[in-house]
């Protein structure tokens, strides 16, 4: 494996120190046989970015010719011979080539030679350079997160003496990166952002990026964004359907909310406590033309859950949704008719159909409220604690709501327990104030590892009716049952914390 020279302990970048001489086997050939050699030796040619595997003969000296108009167009070295450069592992005596290739070269070439050239700093990857300067007892820093033009690192203590040169190398090797920062503090669990220091480039935290067919703008130093969660965003959004109502409790700047509305046709009520996240959420809704498709709120998550039915059943909001649906349908029909060159249509009939379809999504029976189909709770550090807000959420509609109407809750969390599934389940039960029957659990999905012994999960479960219809007496009774279970549960060795 080709590696750069060792520069262990380098703290100021000196690109010349990474130059390395490389000698390879070269086959001198008649220029007319170039294609034949390239085809025959295709699997054994030099394969290095920025370096050609067929070059002009460096020993050829062109005859002196008067510089007239014709000669100005001639190449500097218009040699009748060329060098074919082989892979560095091919010996000069060709002994480690297949016999048929050896025979071909000996019969068709002019001469087998060696050729030496300089592999410089520009050839080496970011990881190659970092391996060269970081002491061997340490692994090189892991991959960094990119947020638009920003590279975000979370360097461990042993790398801090090298943080400036690490930042400079990342900036230099990634042309789209303009800013390199390092996390210096823990995530603020209230507003979900963290302190950062500039390692290289300019301090420009105003990021703009695309994800899932949506454009996002935000100040990375004031809000939470994690590009490594794109797969999780897409996974959950795929579960949503057109005309479904989604309640995004800890929405951030909208990585779940906007794709759900734009790509799936869902109607989303999105909330975040951070005023800056709320500001950029609204901006992103406008920029992606999702007004009256995504409704933004700036509340505590627990309050938002408790108020969610009130917001969804607000007649003024429903009218906005219906009106927007009509506009979208009319625009869709216009495009369809324009494409099909249809001029004569019954506008009144089409308008009546549009109105009927738009209003259907808000029709209910027996005074039952409109319900959300999904609640998303993406604040893994503390989201489970907010599940107590679902206690008694449907109390006023007991015996009116069918079990198939109950929403699915998608709650993200961290776990470092030996039996992660059991530990997550017990914490959810503790927050809900009621046992969570297996029939209600849809999945406990592994999202990603965040540390050697800590993983991120998403538990998806149907809200149990016993929780949704719970009153204070039910809560106290369930509390005693769970506390009793805590004393007797020695099988799974799962500690259940006291219910708040």
C-alpha cells in the first residue's frame, strides 16, 4: 500500500514534506502500438489519480525546427515513442506478470525500463496525510460531518494538539469546505446546539443544503442539525402517507416535517422550543413553498403534545388547509390540461369535485376529533421523558375513538444498557405510567452508534388506550403496579426509575 513519508508531530502544514519518489516499471513502445498495449495490459497499468499511465518518451529530444505558424500547433514533445507505466507492484523483470503478458511485452516492446516520478501532497487523501502526522499510538480522527460548506469535527482530547493542522488539511483537501469547526461542549438539551471553535477557514455558520428534495437554511451555531441522520429522516418519512396528519414535537429546522409535506403530501404540525429553530423552520417552510402544509409552533414539547388536538381541530387552520388543497388541485389540473392541450372543460364540475375531496379529510363521526396518525419525537437525550404528556390526551373522547385510529409514536432515545430493548421499553412504560403491551410495539429500530457503548434507537408504538384515556386515579394505580414490578423484576435486570 502506497503511503506518504512519516511526518509525525507536524503542527504546521508543509506540503513539500509529503513528496515521495516512486519507481515503476515502464515499457517503451512505438507510438503506433499504444492502443494495443493499453488494451492488452489493462489490468496491470498504473492506476493513480492525477497520474497518467501512458506518457511521452522523456528521453526523446525533438529536432530544432523553425517556429512558423504550423509548428506553433505542434506538441512540445511529439515523440515517435511512448512509455507505458505499469502498476508499482510489477517487477522490472516482469516475473510476477502472467506468462502470456510477459511474452507479449518482449515481442512487441522496444525496451523495458524503470521510471521514477514524484508523488506529491496533492495525491494523498485526507486520511493519508493525517496518518502521516498523528502519532502511531493513536487512530486517526474519524470521518467529519459536513453541513453545507461547514466541516464539523468532535475531536477527542488526544487530538487537540493537532487540531489546527487537522482543520487546515480538511479545508485544503475538500474544495467545497469553507469553514472547519470543532465541538467544544455538550449539546444543550434545552435548545440543542453546542459551542464550537474555528479551526480553519472563515467563521460563516449560515449553512444552506439540500436533503430529501428540500432546501434548508439555518445558522449552524444556533440550531441542531445532524447530516448523519439523513437516512433516519428518510426512513420515517417513508412510513407517512398522503393526507395523514403528522405531529413533529421536536422538529428543529424541519428535517422530518418538510420532506413529509413535500414528498408524501402529509399535513404537518411542527414545533421546536428553540426560538432560532422556530425562525428557520418558518423560513424553510416558505422557501420550499409549504405554507399551509406545514404549521410551525414555538412551545415546550410537553405543552405542544397536550395542545396538539386543539391545533389540529382549529377550524381556521382546517380552512387554510382546505383552501391550499384546492389551489394545489387547480394548479395540477391546469398543468395537466396544458400538457394535453385540453381547452374545453367543465370548470364548475371540477371545482365541485375539488371541494368535496378537500373537505373529506376533516369529516368525522359522533363528534370525534380529527387525530394525528403519527407523533415524531426526535430529541434522543430526553424525548422519552415527554411521553407523560400523552396521559389522558383522549380522556374527553372515551368510547368514541376506535383503536385503529390511535396514533403511532416514534420516539428517539439513547441506550447503553446490556439489554437495550428491555431498557428502552421499561423507560417508555415509566414515562407513560402504564405497561406497554407487546402488541402495541411496532419496532425498536437501531439508528446508529454514537459512542463505543452507546447507541441511538427509535421505538415506534401505538399509543395504548389505557394511557390515552387515563385519569389521575388510573395514574396512581398504575404507578403502584409499576413500582411493585420494579421490586420483583429480576429476570431482565432492568431498573425501572420511579414515575415522576
